[in-house]
């Protein structure tokens, strides 16, 4: 392993930790720690949202999707754009009517603490589960990198002698990435998260374009060959207009299901809503999200194109390597880009691109840790403690909660080692299952007045029952989960409010 690559990666990880330490000096209370005192400019928020959405799942698994398929993933992104329009028109005005730390405080005002805590709990469990899978996918990249350093392989094997050597190295990699993320998020809070997101965005975009440029040079005929071979094999297929509820990535599941999914993730999920709360003006939050939506669409196109380039490369000049990459069928497609990075990029560039993958991962994971800590603090700890403890106490507990959720995510990453097949599908399915329930409750709170806490609970129970029936009793695609869950929750809540009216005032 060339020493330059090691220096780049170690320097990057240490730099993130020092960056977090720098921002720790300016924190005096939970508002500083969780929403940066509401002083962030819109362009920093937009960059942070882009970086947060671009986890290692995007960097590794989306190219893997195109490697094994085509461009039909992009149909889901069309729905993402529609969902953003709904968020800026329907939900965003609600966030700026009062001083919030979490989006679930709105539900507490509307339905009481029980509903608020239930939805917050759903967020905490599913957010940390899905981000555990993201941490696992980052571990794949680091493990591929560390596999070229015999002393690290030996160390991992000695530390975890009860595991196969390759699994021990993967677990070791997960712990390294998880601990680095915990430390800088623990210290720096949301200010560190947002400003490092900007730096990480630059790093992974540079790494992405450098990798594309070198990959194009490794293919005889360059981009002309990519387009010719891709068109011949129908690798650029974009639309599938079949209306099959069991099929992923059709036009209808992408447009409709993707719109509902994004309305939920960007309108009711603390991970992203917390970004909007870092500014004091609605107009700035709207500008940030709409600008980010256009950028994320372009970014998905680039990642899918990399997958097609890899397919041409591994079916052409590097055909002999294909058998090695696909030995483990569980992670075959997700493993292609990491294998190319560590085996074909030149010295120095390997370190840059691996650092780019890490930057994408750490952006999402650090955001997840901070938003989980904010939810646990604002929706549970502060109300339970009566809000009577001082700023120093709440700031200290906020940091402890950040570390706690980091350890939880490391645990879920270990679980992903055992069960994961396609990381992108696992992550999106985990997110889609509960988000419909939370979105349905927000619909009840936003569009009704007669629905009370009891009615909302009835809707939630019905929505959960419907989703469990769909998940385990049918083959319906996860892309319809949010629509089914949200509409069931909303319609049952409204129906029960008429069948069992309440005198409770809202």
C-alpha cells in the first residue's frame, strides 16, 4: 500500500475530528449544539442536505444498481422532485411558526406528548437501523482498502479470532469509521456537521470526477465505447410504464411512491428538517431545498453513469476480474466500485477517492447522530426533567446521547454484515416502512381539526397493521409503503373521529 494513500486517508479522518473540536468552543446551549443558533446561510444548508443524502449507499450501491441493471432507478428521483415541492408549500411554513428543536414538537402541540413520543421513537429506531446499514456499506470500502495492508489484516484477525479473516477486517473497518464519526459529531454539534458537509461535498465530488476520468481512460475507446456498448445492451433504459405493484423502479412507483417517500423524509424526518431549523427565515429554507433537489438529480445521473462505465470495463478489458468480484453473490454489485477503486486507481488517487467515499458516509452518519440526539433530548429528556436543569447540563447530556446513538449504529452495522444483500434496497425499504405512519399523522395534524390524540393513535395502529400485512403478506414493492401507510393512517384517523367524536379541544 503506497504511503501517500494512507497519509491522505488518516489525515482526512484526523482532520474531521479536529474540525469538530474547533466548533465545540462556541457551544453554550442545546440551540447552539442542535440548530447552530439559527444563523446558517441557505447555500450552506443546501450543501449540507446534498452531502447528507449522498451516503456511501449512493456512492457505492447506486453505481452497483446500474452495473447490474440500467437507469430505471432515476424514475424514483422524479418522484423525489415532486415531493420537495409538496414540502416547501405544505410543511415548511409550519416549522417557522414557533421556535423548534425537532419537527415532532409540532405533533406534541397538536396531539399531546404521547403521539409526539411515539413518532419520535419510530424515527429513532428506524433512522439508526438504516444508518447502521450505511455504516456497513462504508465498512466495505475501508475493508477493501485495508485488505492491501497485511499488518492491519493480521491485527483485525487477532482482535476478532472467532470470525473469518475477511469478516474480522470488515468489522474492524466498521468500528474505525463509526468511532471517527462519533468523536467529531460529539464535539462539534450541528455547526461542525454543516460546515464539514460542505468540505465533504467538495471532496467527494472531486473524487467522483477523478474516478470517472480515469475509468474512461481505462476503457478502450473511452466514452464512445461506453455509449455504444451501453446502448447495445439497453443499459440506459430509463422508463418502465408497467403498473405492477410488486415491481421496483417503475414509472408509477417512482413518481407516486417516490413523491410520498420524499414528502415524508424531507418533511417529517428530523434528519433533514433539522437543517431547515438552522436558519431563521422560511424563504432561505425553501431556496435551500429546491436548489438541492436539482443538484441531487444531476448527481444520481452521474452515479448511474459510473455504474454503466464499470459494466463496460468489467465486460471488456477487465473481464477476468469479474469472477473474483462476484464470488460473494450477496454483495456482488455493491462491491464492484470499491474493487475498482483499490485495484485500478493510481497512488494518491486511491486515497482521494476512498476519502471521498468516507466523506459521503460521515456526512450522513454525523447528521444522523446529531438529529437522533436532538430528538432524544427535546422530545424526551428535557420534558421529563421539567426543563429545570441548566444549559451546561443539557449540553453535556446532548453529547452523551450523540455517543450513545453512534454505538447503536455500530451495533446495527454488525447486523447488516449478516443479513444484507443489496444495501440500497435495504436502506430505502427500512426508511419507507415507518415513514408512511409518521407522514399520515402529520397529514392528520395539518389537514384536520376534529381529529384528537385518540383518533391519531387509532390511525397509527391501523397504518401499522396495514404495513405489516403488506410487508409480510404480499410482494408489494417497498416504493408503495409510504403511500399505503400514510393514507391508511390518515383515512382511519378521520373515520374514527366521526365514528367516535371527542370533546377534547385541539
